[in-house]
C-alpha cells in the first residue's frame, strides 16, 4: 500500500497576508497545458500581483507569471457549490486571493482564500506585531 505524500509548496503569495485579512481557504485544481506544468514544477512561477475573478460561474486566475510567459489567465476547477459560496462573499465586499501553489504530487493545486482589504493602519499594526515577535522591541 502506497503512502500519500503531502503536496510540496511551490510558491507562496506573502503579499496577500500583508494586504488582506484572510478568512476561509479553499484548495482548487488548475487547467494547465504541458509547458505550464513544467514551469510550475521547476519553480518558474510567481503569484505576486495575481488575483481570482468569477466570470460566467467559473473561477479564473488572472496575471499568473509563468517563466517567460507573463500575465496568463488560467481556469480554476471548483464545484458549483464552492463557486456560489465565493460569489456570495464577493458580493459582501470580500476579495478572492491566491495564497499558495501546491505541486508535489501528480496534481497541481492552488489554495485561494477570501480576504477583506486592510487599511493602512492595519498594515502598520501587522508590521509592529511581526517586529515584536522577532524581538526588536524587547
């Protein structure tokens, strides 16, 4: 019997945790072509600046940077129920943000989260907490 291996993290969108107060996370699949899969497995990918939109009851990842290819839109694979829940959150004023890209096993997955944008004073508070944890203000 084979053991299931935990998926390896390819990349993390660190800016998302800084710019948004993140809520529920959802792991979705991605509709990719062969060269795109190779670029992701070789870690030639950036989530910075990418965002998720909902068009015609489908999820789309916009502005994903893949190696030399830039600003590619990729269809995300989720159930109708999950997409409907995300649409409700979006109407309530939240944003759907890509957080992590997982690609250790056979499938490449994207972790997306529902986030509410932080104000400037919230961002300063985040920096302050991080500095205190590091021991700068002892």
